[in-house]
């Protein structure tokens, strides 16, 4: 099994028992699927994607052979049917996927998988067949040298059908490397990789972790690195960066370096843009509050970066949770149609016998006058049949329903008799 970074090897805050309470004020919470490890998967870390007919797609980090890609199909009476589209049993396609999957216009799925025997990670494609089976094959296999190693984030498309993503290590700057940003261009059924930037550590940033890249309207790319930057000494507290293109040449710029402490530290999330071009994201630790996650104090932050003149950006912290309704903001935030932000907290919250310090929550931030945001708790997880410890970004459909995954919890059946193998959930507003 590939190594997981220390911040993702998170201490489970207490034993999980199994007695669910699915009530939430003004909300309707529902578990759409409970994982059983075999054959359907275990520990869904990544978020979900929805197709035009309302099917949900995602990945599990474990279960199956070395992880799975699954689909949930809505049916009558609110029931959802789960299908395993791909089991990572072939080393050529990697395994243990931490990132999400993306759909192209033809219904094919694309994602990344960690190193297995004979490779250093892959970008894969899954193609449906007329018989209902899905074929999986690698479209790029990383060498572990200058082109990168260990892709943990998913990939994104541009308007021309090219794919963009990151690796957490490798690159051209010394042994091990700090990771790369790459582009894959299709031609004649083949894909060609181009390295857009190789991180060098220090002020340049290091270790782009699980957050997908994002494009703005001008075609600039934005992402986060977990380490590096100008703050927190040699290791750095992480950065937000921009990649811009002119004449086919990409230029990378660090637009913010986290300072640690109340400012936040170690961002792992994907960013989101509003209509004015402001960037929003989260740090899992730092900020204020009594949380202590992997020996790093603070319950995390939600931040906003506002573009200013001469390419400068101004950073403001719009939310510092205090731990009472959760802490550990790993997954970033998303907007609804009214401009509210939604996100997940992985740990902490209401203490119970099920979780020593709480199993996390879904939260909402409502914008107000003077740039103030009002937080509210949408749902708190009990770590029982309703799941516990949501890590990644949420998904909102056109009707305003919220969908997501939890890493643990769900039930005591199958191969998950103690902690549970995780769930897919829906919250109707």
C-alpha cells in the first residue's frame, strides 16, 4: 500500500458505535449507500460527480482489490442502486484512488490512482461498453522522475478536452521532488504529457496534495500546496498559486503564503471562484479554537483571496470554527445559487459516546453586510449508521440537494464490523 501523508493519517477521535440519529433542523438527511468493503469498496475519501441523468460517481480508497470506482443510480421510491464500475485489480491502472473522477461529453470517466507494482501512479480512463461493463486503462503512467509521482488529486478538463492535474512528489528539483502540475493532450488515441511547473520547495511551494485545480474565465489555473511558501520556516505552511499562459508558455506565481497560527496552515483543498474572480478555500488546521489534529493546533479556517491591482491578492479569513460544531476543514467549499458557501468538517463537534471529540459536520456560511459571513450547522454526524468523518468537497445538484461521502461509519455489516466502511449521503434543504 502506498504511503499516506501524516496529515491524512488522522487519528480517529474515538471508537464508532452504531445507533443513528438522522434528524437535523430544517434538513432531511439520508444515507444513499453504505459500503461493505467487498466488493463495493471501503473508505470513500473523495467527493462525487453527477451526470446529466442524476447518477453519482465516486471512488473508494480501499475495498475491492485496491480501491474501486462506483456509480449510484436513482430509482423509484427514493432508492439508489450501487454498481462497481471498476475494481483496481490490474497493477497497470494503479490503485488506492484518493481523487475524484470526471466525466467527458461521451460518458467516459477519468481519474488518478496511486502507485502499484511497476508504476508510480497513473491517470486512467474508464469507458462504458454496450454490454454494461466498463473497460479501464491508463492514459498516462508516471515515471517517478521529472514527470511526477503519486497523483492524489483528480484531473480537470479545459474547453479543448485537455486534462490537467498535479502529483504530490517528483519533478526536476532534486531527489524526491516537490510535485508537478501537468497537462495531458489527446491526439490519435494517445495522450502526451507536458509539465507546466515543477515545484522546487521553499517559497515556490511543495506538495500539492488532494485539491483539484480550477480554471478562471481567462484560462488561468489555481491550486494549493500543502507545504512551502514564505511562512513557517523551511517547511512552510503552504501556498495558493496561479499558473498563467502566454504564447504557449506557462508562468507560475505564488499569490499567497500561509503564516500558520491564526492565519491557517497546510491547505489541501480545491479552490472555488465566485463571479467576481475571488478565490475561496480552507485550511484543515490552524486558525483558532481548541482542536488539535495531528499535533497541529486550531480548528481550521475558511479564507477568501481578492485580486488587487498589479497582480496582488488580499487574503481575509471569513470563518474560524471553534470546535463546538466541528473542526478540520479538509475539503474546501462550494457555492449554492444564492451565494452561500457549504463545506465539511472532518472531526470534532458535539461530543457523544460514539466519537470522543465528534465525527464532523456539514456547515453553511451565509454572506451579510460588510463582508461578514454567518455560520450555521447543517448536519452533525454521529459516526454510526449515518457515517462519520467527511473529508472532501460536497456536491450540490440543481434542486439544491447536498451530496457527499464519509470516510468511516455506516454500519457493522460485512468487513467493517468496528468502524464502518463509509457512506454516500444526501441532505435535502
